[in-house]
């Protein structure tokens, strides 16, 4: 590795000039509101910069070879040994993997240890191994100030690219001793299938307004956190557009009835909650439509066990009650799921989500006594609680290890007997979400069970560009064509935009209808059972109901529904997916006077007709985790920043783990110049993104951007359109980095500035479009108030009727961002850690400030609510008596221009609990007394 030291230092020094340093040789004009924000700056370049390229690491040349003794471990969701006797998932084909190698004899940290991958005699690539001191940290380190004992003090490590994980590849770990190669070989064999799992999230709004917001947890966050536990090679996340219904068909004692409000529903239904709507009419129907079973299975509760391992349809949402309040549509005392479907409460960041989706992998509850019943009590004596003897966890999205034990702010959590408390499996109550991740991981046993199920279960996929049903063959190590069950349809399109139709049938005409269509950016479409076909399966015997779907090109399809004439009070349902690309325009529901196979289409009666209007705006983006992708979603910029002050924490970055070609970027507006090579390292690209404020006035904000390349030992940062392959490494990360610079955006008037959805950056690998990243701006420019903390600061008063108030601060690590009731249990005022600049040195330091609130003649904790009164509430700030000893006497410290102290005053009590009542942006200044 020594031979690359000079280039590493060069790249590092140049990289420091971008967001975090001085050389901002932008490619455009920084003037606010200038339509030509990206000008014609000089982009001249050296004729050739290959002498600066960091070449791929080669394998050793040696005159002899000897055995390097040691042992290896591989980690995807868990750290496992080859031929591990413990119950754990095998490494899956096609998933990035952490390699740990522990030599039998200590190897010096300056040893040139390398990992090579060979397919027979063909070298796939070489990676420099990281020393034991560079072992990936525990994710839980971020939760505590206490140090956690490392997983190993002797293990060298490397991140193996996903493409290396396939049968026939040999991993070779080696180093030179003189002219002799010391090598350790490991053949990749008995790998798990390269399974792909799709989570399709859909939200309904019942009886609600058209503009009710349906945002919950960001898809990118949940997808990344869930993939860390999922024993699959790839996860896809699909969000549909919200399903807004102003009426719904419900069960009653007299049969299904169409209702138009919550009051009307409560008047006639025996159901105390909305569970049957959420489960049967949303989650199950979506699963049935996406697996080609929604026309054959028409019973209300049918279809709750999908025969496919394709994925799960997650249903959640809201209903509006008679007061106009929006409530969780899962108002039952449970959530549930099984293969293919999940129905749950709002709030995906928590154990409820990973628990219910765990059922979709056939995982059962792992609580007390189950290990004995499953015959695994020898390994799991505490059932679904992790022990030190179990395979340790690993988060492949963050490239961090996971502890088997619970960690809080004070370090490992201790039981009463002095032992560490093991984390609980999500199917055993799980763990609470924390500041780093939403989920605990499945125990190794549960992950193995999920992997075995996916391997033995058919899936829906495209293979060799052929949509179909496929099953993994362990002998051939390949997916092979299979067949659907009798009565289920065959895929004709997989992973395409779909229009989903869900409808109801009952003993009265009003209950026989198709709901407004749903729209998703990805789903599966299937053959449709033609009512005039002669050889349909027995499930359609006697069926009298069918659909006729019209398309914009004048063509039409018919689809038979497996339901005979209705003579009882049961609710029946149907669902199906259509390819949106065919542009369906109408769906008609008919009933024939006679049933299949004698069905008379010509004599059928039109019962209901529904027009279909395809959405004109963009559909949600499909996210992918695995195979180089990390749930790369939109980049949202919310705060301005200053180099070497606040950009490091406020820049936003999207990373892909791809190598081979340079990933460079262009934009939809034309700000980014054409692709070019050998551009100056450390330079930035300037973008001009159109925004509007609350009054509809339009502006342009300046965004700075760079592309970043990094490997185990190098980093290079260049403008967005630079297509130079600066680093040739199998473990290469390529990133898009954006930020809002303070200075060129300083002229924006006070207000909130938001962009539309039309601005995006396209990532290109050569001539191939690889990624599309929407760029969102949501910037609040606040009027600042200068405050000299030489004396106490008392804010203006805020009042809100019949309620207490509390105060929070904006920004991580500064102070409280969540409320408490009465007090926080700590003596003295809340202490804020306010970032300030030393006016002499320019260094960013922390000023300790005591914060309280004053109301009703008393003072109490800044972020605490107390009795509901009508007093005026004030924020109170004083410089702390202790904690500022490191600041220099006589020097003045002030808030950076981009980082005023922002305080929010919020309402405590209902109604409108947590409502924002007032906000202040304080430009603090304080001179340390001599």
C-alpha cells in the first residue's frame, strides 16, 4: 500500500478544497435570481491526466508459495464461519459481503495484505485489506459515549463487491514474504440464492380531503434499515400513489352496503373498527392483484397466504371521522401479515414494521417456550434473545457491525445479575428504534429460516427478459421456469408501472362496483381469464360476473371474476393489475344471465362503470438496495452552509457502490456542462434550482455539487460532469454530493422556499443512464435577532389558549428536539451546545448556554410542558457558569451566518398538540470576560 501514499495525499489535499475548503471555482454565476446561473467558465483541461489516475491493485508476483494460516468469516446480515455449525443464513449470491481474516500469527499493521478474487485463472480484482485497527465499528457506538470492546483485535477486513459473490470464485488472501507468496484460499460454495424481495407500500385515505398529506417515514430510510436484516441479495421498495376513497363498501347484517362517511359507517356496521377494510380491501387485494390471484379468489378473507416469495404488499392509512380529524385506519388492537401481505399501523420506524414483514418471510413469534418446541433450545436457551454465542450481526448498508447486546447512552445494558442484556428478535418484542436505526435484526436462526423459505418457494421475476414464475434449483444454481397454481394467472409483465383495480360484489347493485384505480410505479401484470374461453379452470365454473377494460388505442380486454350469482349477505371482492403503459381508460362491470361456461357476454347487464384517468405527474421512484444501490432517493437540501463551518453536516450525499466506469452527472435543466475529462480536482459545479415562496414568487437558489470517488485507500473529488476514471478499484464508491452555499444565497428575503418535482440529476455510466436523483429544496430563511449574551436573554412572550408550551431547538446535537412532561429528571437548566465562531481564529467551537422557560411567574425546564394555563411563555438563555473554560478570555464568539440558534415554541395540549406557535432565529454574540 505504500506505493499509493503520495497519490492518496494528493487526492486528500485537493478534495479538501470543495465543500469544506476554499477553491470554489464554480462553473456558473452565483447571483440570486440570475436565469443564467451556470455560465461559460473556462473548462480547459490537460490533454492527458492519466499520470494522476490511481491504477487497480495487482496480485503479487512471487517465485514461490506457502500457506498463510488463519480463519475467515463472511458477513451479510450475520458474521458466519465457513461450514458454521450454528444456525445462520449462508452468504447469498450477488450481495456485497464483509470478509474478516484472522491470521494465526500476528501480522504487522504495515503488512501489504491483499484480497484477490479468481474465477479459475481469471483475476476479477484485488482489494487492499484493512488492518485490525480499521475494523468496521459497531453501529451502536453512536448511541453511547462509552467505548465498546471491538469484535476482534486481530481480524483484517475487506468489503467484497457483490459481483464476486458467485459459485466458482476463489477468494485468495495473501502477502509477500521476500519472494514467497503466503496465501490463504477460500472457494465460494453453498451460497444462498440471489433472491430479490419487493416491499410495496400503499396508503389509503378514507373519507378524506384530496390534499391531505400522506407522507410517513421516508422510503429510503426504511428500505436501508430493513435490508440490513433481510437475507436477500436485493430489496426493491415500491410506493404507490395514495388511494383516496370518498365511499367504501362495508359489511352489514343485511349484506354489503356503500357508505359515504364515518358516521354512516358506524350507523350500519357491526364492525367496531376498520380492520376488515385495511386487511381485506387493501392489503390482501393488493397482494392478490400483484400475484395474479385476484380474479380467482373472491372471498373476503381469501388469499392470505401467497405461494410466491416475490415480496409483500404493505397497507396502512387514515380515515376522517365526523369531527374532521384524521385517525389511523388500523384502529384495531393488532397488526398482522403473512406471505405476500402486511396490514399495520402508521409508523414504519419501529419494531412493528420488521415484525409484521417478518411474517411475510414465514417467521413466527419467537417468544418464551418456542425454542423448545422448534428443537433449538440447545442454541437458543432464552428463545428469541441474542446471546454472545450466536452469530453477531452486520449492517451491510452502513458497513458496520451490530452488537448482540443492548446499548444505551451509558454503554452495554446490564441485567440485575451483572450480565449484559441480549437484544430481542423482532418476533420476540424486538427493540425500540434509536437515533441510528429503526430496527433490531432478526436472530441468525430466523434469518436462516427466511432464506430457506425464499430458496424453496417460487417467485415472480424476469429472467433472460422473460416474465414468469421461477424456482431456484440448488443443483444448477439457477432460477428455472415454473408454473402458477391452477386458477392463478401467468405473468405477462414484471416490474412495470401498473394500474390496480379493486372492486366489490354484494346482494345489491350499489355494492357491486369498482373503486377508483390505484397507481404504482412497479408491479406485475398477468393474463386475464377470458369469459368466452373454453378451457378455464374449475374455479370459474358458474361465474356470471366479468369486467371489460377499455384502452386509449380502442382495444379492450375482458376478465372473468370467479363468483356465481349472489344470494347471500357475504361481501365478495376482486382485484387485478393492468399495465399502465397500455393506458386503460374505463372499466365496466357486467353480469351475465347464465354462468360460465355457458356465459352470454352479449346478453350481460352493465352494473357499474368507472373511468380511469392516469396520473399526469411523476410516480414515486422505485428504490433498490443491493447490487451497488443504497435506496438512492431524492436529495433534499434544507439549510445553507459555510465551508469549514457547517457544510460537513449539511451537505447531502447519495452513494452507489459501482466500479469499472466513471459515474458522472448531468441535469434536466442544462446547468451542468457536457461530460469532460481531467477536470480540476476539488472544483465544484454550480446549479441554479428554481424555487417559489409562500406568496408564489419565484427565485433561483444556488446549489453546489461534486462527484466523489473513494476506495479503501483513496478519495478524489471533482465537478459533477467529470467522467474521468480516477480510481480503478473493485470496492469503489461513487457519490453525488450537494449543498446550499451560504454566501451566494445570502440575498434571499425572509420566507420558505420550495422547489417543484421537476429538477433532477441523471447519473451516467458511459452512455448508459444509471440513476436519476431528484433534487428538492425546502429552505426556510428566518429573520435573525442579534443577542448579546453578556446579559440574560428573555424572549418575547408566546401564548396559546388552554395549554402549556414547551421550547425546542433545531439542529442535531445542540439541545432538546423532543418534549418532556413536567421536567427532564435532571438537576439544573437544560444546557445547549451552541456552535459559535472565534472571531480571531475563525475556529468553530461550542458555547455552553443554560436554557429555561418562564411562565406564570415561575421558571422550569426549557422543553417541558406543565399545567394547561393561559400564561405567556418566554425562552430564557444565560451563558453557563461551567463548560466554557476552554474559550479564550477577551475573545468574542458569534453564531455563524448559516447557523443562528433557532428556537421553536410549541403547544403542549390537545387539540393541536405540538403545533408551532412561534420561532426565533438568534444571532448570538458573547465576549469571554478577562
